[in-house]
């Protein structure tokens, strides 16, 4: 996955294409933490990951407005778990979601929007990706190395 980043994405299509490549490389137990403000392109990237992992449901991964955790079965039997923590306000809320168990599960790939809200629960192998928006509107996806 590291070889895919950094990546400059001029359009939504490029962002989705990066997600597809990430989804094709994804392995059981992977945790991908996304960092980037409102409208950075996190959900767009997850749409690509879902396509790259060949999710079986007809419906595309929707921005989870009400449900914070969406799970999808994929062609290979791996589960894609998409979490959006934007609406989470407290650590108690995160605990109530059972996030710790989901993140430690080895039968799935977890992709987390607003991952800074569950920083303490992220496992050691987490891949952290920062999304920067340039003045021309394009996005740059970079790997963030955690010390
Ligand atoms: N590389 C890109 N260049 C320009 N626009 C992009 C790019 N990638 C995504 N976008 C656009 O950015 C907008 C926001 O995308 P998206 O919903 O994925 O953001 P988000 O980070 O999930 O936001 P939120 O924090 O609200 O969940 C969309 O309209 C999308 O078309
Ligand atoms: Mg989003």
C-alpha cells in the first residue's frame, strides 16, 4: 500500500481510482485511518476502496450520516468496515460502538473517517493517510508516520 502514496489527485475520479488501487491491495486485518477536514475526499476514497474490494451489495457505500459503522461483504469474503466518526463526541460514544473489537478483528478491512477521534484505539499496524487540499482544489494523499 505504501507504494501507492504519496498521490496527487486532481479530480474526484482520481481519488476514487486511488481508492480502487488501495482496495485491490487490502488484506485481512488492515486498518486505514483517514485524516482530512470536511469535504477533503475521505468518503470518495472509500467508494473506491469498496469498488477495489468488489463489495457484493448493489448499493454503493453511502456517506454514513445516521449509522456510524457500515459493513459490506466482498467478493473474496473479506468484510469492508467503513466507519465515520464525525458525529462521535466522546470516548464513551466510541466505546459504545464497540470500535475496539471491530478494529482488532482479523476478518475485515477497516477504513475510518475522522480517525483522530479514536486515535487511542488504533492498532499498531494502522496505515494513516492525510489528505491535503491544494489551492487549485486538487488533493494530495500522503502517508503519515506515527511516532
Ligand atoms: N481529488 C479531488 N479533487 C477535487 N475534488 C474532489 C477530489 N476528491 C474528492 N473531491 C470532491 O470533494 C467533495 C467532498 O468529498 P467527500 O464527501 O469524499 O469528503 P469527506 O472528506 O468524506 O467529507 P466529510 O468530512 O464531510 O465526510 C466531493 O464533492 C468530491 O467530488
Ligand atoms: Mg465523508
